[in-house]
């Protein structure tokens, strides 16, 4: 053994000697290591051609190291020619570079000793390419020599060289920025790479290098008709991965490119993404093509944006109708007719009581006021938008008698369900609600007021019927609290997202009015939050902050309704990102325990849908904070009471943090999966307050998208020992499957109806969830994303969040207390999930379209298919979550780049049958 051990080093030494003899006796450290390796392995056998190339290159290098300057130029040209003409496989280093590598350090030394001139620049050019094989983390040789040899013809060295150079430019740029050094030479060099990348289908590389050097705006000048589409697609797909303000710069640059190439509807989508009324109006005025303007009008209406452009509206009343959703009800009923679902359904069709186990069937169907109220909700959800049903509107069942089959607040919610049935149908709907506004019962009047607001949700009429009916007869000043609250909530739903200044004078005074109930003040704050969602309106935010700071109100702030005041404030900053910081600082000055939870709410709204990882980490930290127990040594009753309130504030803080995880991650698929995984941990280790919020957050993260892994988990939680957790899990199941008619979910809910047959509050929630699952008989959605999931609607997200906040303490508001009308906050999120095609005169047009699962084609070569597994159907059609439609043939040209919602088609002039 010992002898063998001695032999090993001697063999290596022999190998080392041979290697040293073979290669010009290089003794450098780097070379030594290489030779050692070569010593252990037998030297590579070279083919005749390779040996000849190696000998020639060795000879050319010898010439460069000699003192005869006349040989330099031809030798350099020859070496460059070898490198450029060499071919190699994808995985191997080209042979000339491999053979030249051992000479690299000698060439570097020679370069240093040469005088300035043409030869020296040519040598640097070659060393830059050789440096690719030599550079490591600290040595950026490729870039170092390139900067010493500026050249216009970089592309001749090939694609791999260009990518390597781009990589080193990015690294060097970061280093220089950190050291406060000039970077002009780097930016000039980078701009030379961009045209090469664009010409060779490497759009992603071009965008990446400009993004790295923070000059993405420069890309516009290098684009043409053929490259702009792919570049813009890649840039838009990068936005969720960027931080503020880079994300906005990307969207703005892409917007400018689309405008330049007359892609008006695409530009409009990005203007909406930027939440900029100026750019939205600019896009609308950018073209004189009336049909394209109307198409943009439909996109604006879907986002519930109200623009004040009287000159355009007067020129073209049809454009005003497109932007105001005036015909939404007609289009929706057209879809119902096509799908043959116009006939009204009754709650029993949904409950399918005959399928529930016979032992409990009788119990779940008893004719109690509570059961009738649940049926009113189900009836409203299932027949939503179709303007007919069998309980409230039909003549056979003694019109409206169902309202009297419920009690007190139940009457209010039942009357309000008319608003769902008549959704968007303003002209006929108000006539049908009118009889209920003049009955003696205040509860029914209140319900009618709420219904008026719901019918007008997202629809704008010249005559402003909602304002006239809810303000003029002074119902928001009514002595009856229910009528006041219903009227205020109705205004919030009718004008959500409209930014209507004239509503300020009516609702603002109510926020700070100490003479009114906290419930009225909080609802006024929430309605203003909905109306001015995402606008950062300073009048409203000041009024709410003043109320929170007001010492006289400090006692009232302990009220359970205060959370809606904080929510109203948070909604004002929806999607505002960094701009929420000012209000967060202000809230820190408030000593009330509600202050911290208000901060969390404001922050999650500001970053909603961005997928910002740092915010998600912050929220998870909040969920981990232990809440101090209220029992302390002080033992004084008063002190204990105060501690209880503090504890309540902290509990809400954590509940909001859990909802916030969903709200921030909802737009981004990977973030969504990660957050769903975290919810499992929170359910295991969180306190009761966190466990109650988790099911709601699971419903909030993917409304109307029933993923099996999510609803199976919720089904487990729906049998939880803590009834509040179970009730919220049941509601979340309804939210998750809203409008999908998912058969598996329907079955799970029927089983829950049997399971909770003796538990009134849980059974009530099961019925509500069943109604949501079949909302609009499966033609509506609660998803806040639209236009191929590119745009998040603040109004929809606000409606979902408001309902979730009410359900954090379900027994205080919905299932145990009589404020179940808060469930109608979901109306703000209800939208048809259809594709309706119209001709240029806005008449319905039936064409064949392919509907299939959307495929992500970013960065794919050629013209890849954008959908897979499609079926051909004739319009109007229903689109499910993640589905996309495209025209079957080219007879028509679609004026919108995304076929979703209401789309205008133009006859293709070049089409021949």
C-alpha cells in the first residue's frame, strides 16, 4: 500500500513534466492547475485537421509575440478568420478558442507592451472574444477589451458572444452605480447590441439589457412593424415581476409603442392598467374610427370608469351608451336566450332536496322566516340579471308576497334581492321596485332603497335615477336607521368607481357627525371608499382620519362597525402602491388600537394584485406575532376592558393580514400557489382569529375558479370544531365556485345542508353558498380580473373584500346578527362571463369562434397557437376561467385584440367565400 501511495505522486509529476515540455513552459498559477489536470488524464488525441489548426494558431501567436511589427496585422486577421469561420456543436467550445486559451496571458502581456494604434485596437477586438472563455466572476475581460476596441460590426462574432457581452455589461453597470461612477460608455455599447438582438429574434435579450441599464424607454426607436408585437408581449409579461417604479415605466413605454403602431385597444388596456384617466382619454381621442372608439368604450365600461367627455358623447350618442353599460342588460338576456336559460328557477331546483338524506330533508325545508330569507337570497342570486323569478316578480305567486313571509331585517334583505333580479335593467327595473318604496313597513322601504342602488350598479344614465331616488326624497337623512344605511349603501353600489364629486356634499358630513349611529357613519365611509376607489381622494381620506383622531368619538370607535370606516379609507388607496405611505404615517399618530389594523388594510389595498413578495413577507410576519393575553396582573375592571379592545384591534390586524395575503397575491399564479401553501400552516398554528380568516382568504384568492385542491381543503374546514371557521369555509366554497355550477361543489354543499340541518346559522350560509354557486344560472362571475386576466377591476375587488371583512366576524354581522344585507356588497363584483359579437352598427352578429384553454405564447418563436383543446361554438358564448376565444376564419376582423365581453367585428374587405 505504502509503495502504491508513493507511486501516485511520481506519475503526476511525470505527467506535469511532459505537459510543461509540451506547452511553451507556461508556469502561471492558472496554467499550472490546467496542466495538473492534463497530467492526470492522458493528453487528448487530436485528429490530423485539428493538429494542423493547432500548429497554425501556435505559429500565428508566435508572430504576435515577436518584435517584427509588420507581421501583426496579417497574423491578427488570420486568427480572427479562424474564429469566425469555426463551427462547433451547441455544447462544446469552438476549437480555435480552445487552442488559443493557453496563450491568453502571454497575449495580454504583449497587448500591454504594444504602442497605441490600429494593431493594438485589432488585438483588443480579438482578446475580447477570447476573454469569453477566460473570464470569471471578478474578471470581465470580454467587456474590458471591447471598451478598448469600439467596433460597429459586433454581430459578426456571433450570438453567444453578444449574449456574453450583455451579461458583463449588466454586472459592470451595477458595480459602477454602487460606486457612483460614470456609465456612459456602457450605455453606448448596450445600445449597439439592441438592433442585433431584435434582428435575430432575441427580443427578450434586447429588453433585458435595457431593463438592466434602466433605459427601457430607448427600445422604441429600434422597433419596426415586425418586432414591436413580440417585444410588447414580453414587456407586459415582465411587469408582475418588477418592483415599483420600474413596473410603471414598462407599462408606459409599451403604451407609447402601441400608440405609435395604432394598436388602440391594446393601448387602452395599458392606460387602464396605469389607472390614468388622462391616458384613457388620450387613447380614446387618438383615432377617428368610430367603431374602434366604441370598442374602447366597451373596455372602459367593463372597468367601470366614468369619463367626462361631453364633446365626444354629443358627437356620438352610441359611444356614450357603450361607455355607460346602458345595453348590458339586453346583451345579457340575449345570452340567456341563446343558452336557453331564461326560464326562472326556484330555490328547490338548487337545493335538490330530494337528494339530501331523507332523515333530515324535512328539517332543512321547514317553512320558517329564516328558511324563507335564505330562499330569498338563493332566488336573487340564481335568477340575477334575468328580470324574472317565481317568488317576487311573477303574477301567479301573488306578487311580492314572499317579502311578508320573512321578519324584520329579513324583509329588508328580501326586498333588496329585487336589485339582484333586475340587475342592470334600469328602465324596467325601477318601475318594478317602485311599489315597495311606498309600503308602511320601514324594513321593506329600506330594502327597496338598496335594490335601487343595486339595479344601477355600473350602469350610467343621463337622468341619474339612483341619485334622484336616493337623495331627493332625503332617504339618507331619514329618521329610520335602516332606511339611511340602505340608501347610503345603495349609493355606494350604484356609483362604485365613478368618482362622482356631487356625492361628496351628501355623504361626507355623515362621516364625522357625532349625532348619528356609528353604523351610518361607517357605511357612509365605505360607500365613499367604493365611489372613489383607487383615486386617493383627499377630502374623503381627511374626513375619515379626522373622525379616527376625534377624542369624542374614541368611545364609539370600539364599535364593531368601525372596521368599515377603516375599509373605506383603505379603498381610496387601492392600487396606489407607494403613494399610500403618507396616510400610513398619519395613521401611526392615532393611539387607538384600530389604528394598526387600519394601516394593514390600507397597505394591502395599495398593493392589491401586484404579487409584491416583500409585502407578502411582511404580512406573514404579522400573522406570527403573538397577541398578549387580556388577563394581566392589574386586575382592574376598567384596565381589563381596555385590554380587551386592544386585543380585538390586534385580532383584526391579523385577520386583515391573512386577507391581505390573498389580495396581494391574487394576480400572479406562482405567488398564488405559494400563499395557498402558507394557509395550511396558518390553519395549523394560528389563533382562532387567523383560522376564521383563512377560509375567506382562500375564497378571495380565486373567486369563480374552483380548483380542486382549494375546495377539498375548504370542505375539510367546513366541518371544523369552531363554528365560525366552518361558516366562513362554507361561504368561501360559494365564492370559489360562484357562477360555475360546479357539480362536485354542489354535491359537497348538499351534504353540508344535511350535516348542519339543526344548526340554523350554518344552514343559512350553506343556502347562500348554493345560491352563489349557481349565480345567474351559471352565466355570471365574481372574478375581479378581466380582459384575459390582464386588468384587475378595483370595483370588483373592493366588493369582494368588503364582503370578506364583514364575514371575519360572521356571527356579528351575517349569520347570527341581522345585517345579512351586507352580502349584497358582492353585487359590485358580479359581471357576465360572456363573449357577445356585434357588427359596426352594434347589432348582434352570430359568428363561429373557437373556445379553448389560453396558452402563454410569450417568447415563443414563429406564430404559435394561443389556445389549446378548443371547441367551435357560435356566439354568444360563455367563457370559463382561463379560457380564450378566437375567430374561426378571417371573414371578420375583430376590433379588440382580446375576444372577451362585448366585441365589435368588421367585415374583412379581402375576404372571398
